């Protein structure tokens, strides 16, 4: 299930992409299928081995070009291990809502994105997320370890990305049919995936993703502007300096009390060669 529109992102064969907070790798795999070079980075180390194995399998089976870079890295969104101006594109899908210091992460993405490069950032939409929070305290932090720490309005996310030096130029909402699924899960308990209604709805969603029947595709298009579970924002690094975000990031990462900010580690040569 893809949340990002790759045509809007402007992805082209050979482009270098950072999938920040890659999770199970769904967006990384699509980048690889399209001939891009991709670095899947995640804070959770356990997420990465299956992603790496599937990338290898895709190349072996001819589902992706055999030569493009397909790397997995364990890393921190607040201190990305890459040189400035490294990536042509950045994907950050369903990540910012988990990070306390989200503006620092945005400043880091601005730093590693090339001038003229594009970013696609997705977060849960305000209304569907508000309903989830109201239905279950276990859905979000602090009762859910590593769970969502805030609910964004689209305007709030636009403003924070702009403060990080990114020019947001388009947005849309997706996955309307997923919102009722999560409301149902919140009503029966977010961890209760054995509930018959939850299981039945999950089977419906899987069927929809595999078969793509016209009736659900039409429903998705009609309902997403209001009920889309995720909002997607597309932004460009226009080459300007970040304002508050980068200054705060430098101040918070002073290494030894000397007032000098720590520089992010230099990436491996295969990742940073095109910086």
C-alpha cells in the first residue's frame, strides 16, 4: 500500500532517494522497482533485515534493476549520517507524528536534500486521527510506547516544513477506506486483531489492494478529501536556509559544552558519492 504519489515526487530512474523511517520498506521497494537508488533508514534495527532481504530478492528475480544502490541503515532522524545535499528526493511517511522534536528531524531532511530536490511527507489526517484518539487512549502515547505524540493539522505541518526551509506546493489525502478500519480497532482495542469484525475488515482491505475493484476505487476518490487516513505534502528545497529548525538542531546537539555543534557522520562512500 503506497501513500506517496511518485509522479508528484518527480522520481526518475537513477535518482538517489532517502526513505526516512522506512519501516517495512513499502516505499523503498517501489523506488527500487522504478530504477532509483534508495537508502532505507529506520530507527528500529529489527525492521531492517527483512527489508534488505526483500531488496536482494527483487534484484535476483528481475523485479528491480540489478545495479542500483539498495541500502538499509539503522539511524536517528535527528542526526542523519549523510553529507549535506546528498539526496534527490526524500520520503518521510508516517514518521513525524512519532517524533517529539519533529522540527529537528525536518531540519535534518532539509540539510541532506539537494537544492531543487523534492520531499514527500505524510502524517495521519486531523479528523480521522482525532477520532482515533477519542476512541482509545491505548492508540497513542503515552500508553502506546513509540506511539503518536501529536495530531497535525495540514496547516501546522506546512508551517513547520516551511520553517525548516522547505517550500510546500501540493497536498492530497489518501486511504479513506482505512479510517473506519482504525476506528473499529480503537473501539475493540488497538492490539485486538483477533476480533471478527477487525479481521473481516482487514480481509476487505487486502482484497481491495490486490484486486483494485472499480467500486472501491471510486469510493476512495470520493471519500479521501474528507476521510483520508493520511495527508501527503510535497515540498521542494529551494536552497534557502532553514530558520528556527536548523538553529535549534545545532544548539541541541552541542557535543562537549564548547558550543560547537556535532557534525553528522559521513555516510559510506556508496551513499555519499553523488553528494
